[in-house]
C-alpha cells in the first residue's frame, strides 16, 4: 500500500470514528431522555438503579430499546476506534512518520 493510501485510510478511519462517537453521544442522550420520561410519568423508584433491584425492573424493561441502541452505538464506536488504531499503526509501520517528530 502506498504512503498516500495509508494516509487516506487513516483519514477515513478518523472520520468514521468521530461519526461513531457522535452516535454514541446521541444514543446516550436518547437513553437518558427515556429514563427521565419514565420517571416523570411513573416516579423514580427508591434505591440504587440496578438489575438486582426489583424496583427498577419496570424501568429497565421500558427503556430496554434505548439501552440496546446505546450498547450497539458503543460497539460501533469501539470498532471504529480499533480500525483507526490499526490504520495509524500501519502508517507508522510503513515509515509514514517518525516517533521523534511528536
């Protein structure tokens, strides 16, 4: 792969990572909004928010789609970060930059 192709790959991976991180932030906002909506309508149960706390089972069930969307976005974010790291490592391994330039 040419140096320019490696740079292009890293740039593309950078953009994908930023987009994925934005999706994580949006999914987190949506999940928290769903929690707040639930609490506004039903009140907030007493105790610690946990799967082990039976008072929160209804909350967890009601917000499950938002939570699952958040987890999916996080996985995409992790994968995008991994692809970025792989692309930058390939660039560095090919001699695209020297460590003493940093």
